[in-house]
C-alpha cells in the first residue's frame, strides 16, 4: 500500500517515475493502475541488446511497455533495441543521461603531483564492463613502460578474478584497485588522471564517460553500437 496520503486521505502523488521495466517498471505499472496515477519509465538496461530475457520476461515486458504513459530510453541505440517490444503507435523518447556539472567540471588550477601517466577506469567490476579486456590491453601496450599506471575504481563480482589476472599478467605493481568509491572520489580521481578508459562489452549510456568528458579528459571506449 502507498502511505503518502494528504490530509483528506487521498493519494498525493502526481506521477510515478520508474527505472527499467524489469522489474521496477512492471511493479510501478501495477501501482499506477491501482491508484490511477500516470507513470513513466526510463530504460537503462543492456538486456535488450544482449537478448537475455526469458520468454516469460518478454511476455511481461511487452505487456507492460505498451501500457505505461511514457517510455524513455537513455540512448538512440537502446531505443532501437526496444522497438521490437512496443506497438507501432507507441512512442519512445530519447533523453540522455545527465552529468552533475558542478561536481564534474575542469579544474585548471589543480596541480598534478604524479610524474606517471595515469589511465583511470571506473565501474562495477563485472563481465560486461570489460575490465579483463582492459588489463590484457594495458599489459600489451605498457608492460615495459614504467611511467604508465592504471587505476581502477569500483567493486563487484569480478574483483578477485581481476586482481588475480593482474598478478598473472605480471602488472600488479602497475595497477591500483581502489574498491568502491563515492562520486566525490570519482571526481577527484578524474582530476588526477590523464585519460579515462572503459572497454564495456555492452553499454546503453555510460555516465562515467560523460563525467570524464565534462572534466576535459580524453576518453577511450568501445563501439557498443
């Protein structure tokens, strides 16, 4: 039940905004229909391009996506992948992710005390983010360069595997794992780095890319279409 009621006992909600149909959007739709509240869903999920939905999930997804009031995708590529699930008369609007321009902005008065060239990568340490690709590429390009380092921020299911891989590749002294870090710490690391890199296997709209660009840093990514 919803507990946000005004003094007259009526539901005091103007709109429901859910993120990703599986499962936030599907749950939000039930609330929307029960209380007659408009609902919009912003989709971020890479499952559309990866085609990893089960048949039951596809059925629920198609049923839900065509009943909500507004559907938003964070990129044109994601919109294209979502079209197979929507009726021809259903519109999907593209609204890109945004960046906190107060936190992530060029700071030209920052003095970099590091003599090394620093590559920074930030994200959940999971397979689809491609950190294993990054470690192999880093070894291939900079194994013999003592003045180049790789800093990785984030935590996740691949953390131990990636640390073991760095050791096996004999680059553990050139790679620093920061673990989970706050957005403020991300901004500070981006100030310090010379280049941001994240070779995701799948990406709908990686916020860390635009955060790095907002700080004036060159960015290396993968063509995930």
